[in-house]
């Protein structure tokens, strides 16, 4: 009966068909479905962020979605810090059980759409309802669960991405599970944001926690341990890191934290793409966190921001004293010992120093001591304070970043958007984004060695230029105009995905 009806309908249509109608179906033909990209990260701004990874995972997918060529989705854990205002906007997609070794764990998938991107949140209160994002004895199990939940989510939601882009060790199990257990058809990209954190565990938990057998163990085993980052490098189709220079440095034992051989073997799939920054969040003209907005055409607001900064840190309110800012984790590999070695000489000059950050007790104590010795010249705030960091970027004149290694670094690019001149060591992304003023069109001051006296020299050169008001203002205006947005980098990621799949 049903078949007959369809037949009659079909006949009717044939009868009425005209030349015009035959063209119509072609015009109406659906555009081919966009290829699907899933970005997996353990932190994503604005939902949960503790550092550069979260900033990148917050802005890169949005920039990719703006190109309208890919269906872009992002998945992250539903941490406790993701509060009610966000939760109210979420839709529950699915509830299922995830098998992690012998454990069977609850998993809820929630979703939320924003700025052209679909965000998925993996809910499990036992693993993620905690005060911090990381730093727990069972981080391996927590992120093992997260990766397994993401892998199970694909068939639960009937959503099969074409490319899965996993970030850092917390998501390293995604390509590993795919190679050894799931065998989905997607291509995988793994990005190293910092090789210092590899996800290393005792081999004893291979089956018990990660649910991997001895054969899969071969991917992750390294130097007698489980090394998740090593496994991801082996199992991914492409591996990227966050600047071209860091990609080169990773082949060097000084930077590679014992993974240089693995990097060298996989060199053929390694690419370095410099991060961008969100020019919406870091914009001197619109930033709501700062006392006065300004543009490169009119820097008068910056003078107000400087005065406010001096007030806040109880320094002399003097527009002519240059303020050198340090906003950093206060740890050795950020070059704190170089700063310590250079400040004695620098403080003989007419300068003010402003420090914001938390870190090792040793350096915290050092900066407390420095403040006690030079209370009128050195302001110190030992905390992590996003809003204050904006006010420092806006009010300072120079920004110090002498890292021993820096995969990309975002602060040097952010500082320059506020006309604050970066002084950096030539490594990783610092080397790729900041060039010394002595080299024609420079946008900062740089040094190459790991000697405090070379940092000292770079700072003294900056202080010298600062004395020439016109030249300094010209430099401030120039660096404010440099394009550090995601535009360029997102195009490079598109090209990278094109190496793996066809994109219309
Ligand atoms: C890590 C790196 C930093 C980079 C950020 C984003 O935090 O240490 O250099 O900018 O990731 O990729």
C-alpha cells in the first residue's frame, strides 16, 4: 500500500516537471557537511583556566570556527569552578558508564553553544568536583577517565569527528586509546604546550588504571615508566608545538626533558605554530579592567594607568620613572635567578619594579626581601590576580621575561598590545615574537645567553632608549600595532588539518 502511494506521488511529480523545476533540485542541493574538528583540553577559557593552555584552548577554536569551514567542538571536564551561570545554560546530552580498568564510573555529557563552537563538558563529581584543576595524587586516573569518557562519548552521541586535536599530557591518552583500543577513523593531532609535564607513572598502573594491555604498553613505556606524552607523540598523525623555535629546541636535550630521541624520531610529523592572543580580552582600547583606555594614536590613558599602578603599589607617582614589570610564575625556569642576578645593578638606576606572581618559596622570600630593602622602588604582590595583571600590562613601561625555556609565552605579546616594551631571552616563542630594537624594526630588547649580565645589559639599553621620549613613544605605538591575534596562526592550523583531511 505504502509503495503504491509513493509510486503515484512520483508519477505526479514527473507529470508536472518543467525545465525550471529540473534546475531547482540542483540549486537546493545541500552543501556538503562541514568536516568535524574536536579540540580536547584539560582547561578552556572562560570556563576553567589556570595558564596559557586554557587561554589557547579558549581562543583558537573560536578563531577556527570563524573561518566557517569546520564544525568546531571542544570538550573539557566539568570542574567545580564552572559555576551555576554556566551550568544553567547547559543541556544534558547523555549519561553512561565509563570503564576505567576495573572501575565503572558515571559520566554525564553536557553541552553549550557559544561563538560558533559547541562545548562538551564531562561530568563526574568524584574526579572533578575539587578545589583546583590539577595537583592531586590521582591526576593520572582523573585524566585517564576523562580521555576514556571522550572516546566513549563518540558512539554515545553518534558524533564522529574527522580530526581530534588533543593537548598536553592530560589528553595524551586520546591518540593512544585510539591506536590500541577503539580504532575510530579520525586523524589525530597532539599539541605539546610544555614538554616539562609528561604524565609519568609507574608501569604497575598500566592495566589497573589506564586499562591498557602489555601490547599497548609498548606505546607508552619509556625509560621504565609510563610516559603518556611519549605515547601520544608515537600514536598521533601530527604533533605540534606552540612556536617554530620551540619545535627546533625540542630536539635538544637541554629543552627536551629526556624526550629528545622520541622527538627526533618523529620529526617528520612535528610542526611549530606560534600561538596568538585574544585581542578581545587584551585590548587597551576596550579593556574594562584598566583605569583608562587608550589607543596607539593617543597614549594619554596609559599615563593615567601608570599613575594608578604607582598608587596601587605605593610607589612615587612620577610619570618620568620607568616601571619594569614582572608578571610570572616565580620559578627557576622562568629565569628568576637571572632577574635576581641583574636587579642589584638595575636598581642603581632611576627605576621602579613591580612584581606579580606566586611560585617557589625561595623566590617569594627574595622578592619580599627586595621590597623591604627598596620599599620606595619595588612593589610586590605575591598572588595570582588576573585583573591586576591587566593593570600592570597597561601601566608599566617595560616587561621582563627572561625564561630559560618558553614554548610560546603569551605575556610578551599581551604586554606589547598595551605599549609595554618586552625584554626577553631569545628562546622558543619569545625568540619568534620579539626582536631586538638594534635590528631595524625591533619590537623589544632581547639577549641570548643565560647570564644575568646580559639581561642587565638588555635592560640598561631599554632604559637608555626610554630617556629619549620621542623614540620611546614611537616604539610604544609601533608595538601596539603588531598583529598578535589568532588570525594568522588559525590559518596555519587550517593548513595543518588540510594535511590530514580534505576541507572544502
Ligand atoms: C604553556 C607554555 C607557554 C605557552 C602556553 C600556551 O603554558 O609554558 O609558553 O604560551 O602553554 O601554549
